[in-house]
C-alpha cells in the first residue's frame, strides 16, 4: 500500500515485542526506506548551535516573570537548581544518546528502559512541549514585529502564518540547510546578549537587586527572598527558561555525523554556553535597572537598558536581536517536534503516514501537520504564556522519565556498551530525577489551568495508545528492534527459550 499504513509490516502488542533474531524482510526494508532521514548532515558544531537555538529566546524574555514569584534571591536559587537539573540531565542523555543514536531521542531511551508504556509517555510529553512552544513563540514574534513597527502590521496572524510557512519551507528544503540557517541566527542572538551585557554592566547597581517589596506574611521572607521560601519553588518554571529545550539535541541523532562522539560533545558545550548566558543576562538585567523594574516587562533587556527613557542605539539593537533569538528558538523547536513525531509514527505509536519522508529526506507531514496545529493555536488563543506553561508541564514529565531511564538501564544492564559514561553515574541522573519531580509540582503553583490542560491532552493520547496503537507497533523500527534485542538477551541469560511467535 502506498499510504504509509501497510498492514503487512510486522506489528506487535505492547507487552510482547517480537523481533528477536529475525532478519529484516523486504516488507520491513520498504517500510523503512520510505521513512529515512538524511544521515551525516550535522557535525558537532551544528548540533551545538541547535542546542543553543532551542533555548536562546528564553534569555530575551520570560525568565524575568520569576522575579514576581520569588524575588531576586528566589529566582537566583531556582535558576541555580534548574541549571543543576539540566546539567545532570544533559550528562545522562549524553550517555543514552551514545547507546541509542536514533531520531526517537527521549522516547527511544525510555522505550528501552521502561517498555512501551514508558516510551509512549515520554514521547508524548516531549511532543506536547515541542508543538506548543513554537505556537507560543510565534505569538511573541508577532508582538515584537508590531512593537517595532515592521511592515506596518497591526494584526499578529499574518506574522504567525509567515513564520510557519517560511521556516517549515526551509526545513522541507533539507536538514543541513535548516541547521546552518539556525546556527547563523543563533550566533546573532548570542552576540547580541554579550553586547547587551557589556552595556548593562556599565550601569550595574547592586542596590537594585533586592528592591522588590517584602511580603511580611510569607514564611522565611526577607529582602533577598521577598516572597519567602515558597517563592523559590514557585520560580522553578521560570528558572527553566534559561535552559528549556536543550534536551532536544538527541533528536538529531540519525542525521548527525558520528553521533556516538558528536552528541555528548554538542550537549556538553551547549549546556556550558547556556549556563554562561544565563549568568550574565540575569545579573546584567536586574543590576542595571533593578529587579522591580524588569519583573513584569515583556522585553526586560530593553527595559534594563533604557528604563522609562527614550530608546538608545543599544536598546534598539537588542530589540531587533530579541527578534532573532525568537526566530532561532521557533525554527529549532519546529525541527525537534517533527523528529519526535517522526520517530513515534515510524514505530506505530502514532499514525504511520506521519513518518513518510520526501525525496530530500524530510518528514514532510511531520512538519506540515504540527505547523498547521501550531498556527491554529496561535491565531485562535493568543495566549502565549499559557501555552508555554503547558509546554513546561510536558517538559518536566519527560525529564523525570528520561532521568529514570538512565537509572533503570544502569541498574538492569550494567554491562551494556557505553561509549560515553555519565560523570557521577546514577547520582547524577538521580539528582536530575528528583529536581524534575520538584519542577513538575511547581507548575501547579504557577498555572494550575495549564497543568490540567496538559493532563487533558495526555489523557486523550493515552486513550489512543491504550485502545488502538499499542496493538499495532512496528517491530522493524530502530527503537523497537533495540528493545527486542535487549529482551532476547535477557531471555538467554535467564535460560528461557527464544520466542518466535511473530504475528
């Protein structure tokens, strides 16, 4: 059949994955041939650029809202703890991506460690993040375009439409071209952040850091923690904005050059760059104008530079550069969402036709359909903050499950070949797991509605998996075959006969 849903492709129930010892047949080969990405398109530099691009828009806005939740001290501690969480998670993912370098990313890791249910739960959480985040960022791009008076636009929807059409078209052109475009735009945004920091630090005043009024009724409140100890926890989701998305680098594994080496390198360098940018942006913005002035600003870096005065040459430059940062994150998140959708579809967790690739080896439906959904959400809701909170909720679930996957594989399969080993081992992934659960709980403190919206989406997805797709998984998909091999090895170690009961 030519519609991508060939019933001849071997499938399996979720609790009984075959594939052990079976050589790929012609039907498998044809199925996978129509679902092939362009391998060897990205070296460590492009992957590093991708990791920074996912996140860089968060330096220009969004993080500052955490000042209204925890004050300077609360947000500083929250950012430090979330930085530790992401660093531990990135080191864990570096090991996992060297073991299983496929487009499945976190879903593939969880599939091996936690079974089909764990794989689906992780993949769905990642998909929620990477479909809603671009929709939200397109709204912010529209706001920037309007505020800068570009093109004479007075409505946002033409900007949202242009974003999805133009940037999806670049992705359809080819992954190498797309990642090079992303690297250039990201470099502009990073350079702007460094220039901003130089200008803002010339006006640094430590007295403005703790100028938010203290809530005397908050437990543990003081000048540095105006909303008390609970304010630290409430600021967790905003501390994440300096790093949110970097975990998506492994989704490029099938298109990377030598992923076993390039993935750990790109993840580590990306995290180091993002930590540096977070440090200088946070201190420069709050120190230049005071925490209270930037706490509720839609464009905190511009406010930090000009306050209530007239725009300066530097503030105008940073304003335009903020648009570049938003474009970089929007563009890269579209890429990540399409690859997660591709992997889940190829393995049968989602409709199989979504993983078909074009002559240029791009998952065209995996780009076009999420793009249409993202545009509809942006044009229909107009609430970028709410959509980002839903995305953060999905992200924290995936972090906990990916860290748990590392813990399980280290315990269950200590002899598994590991070209790269996480520094600190299970202590590192255990720290990521604990902090991810804390961040997940914190989302309910910030936006209960967003959390329940995410849970509703999860419930619909789980119903689809429970009653339909888990009975139609594709055993030939790389992540499924990898898990099947592990099952076969475990059976041999237990002395059980090898199963051959293929449908």
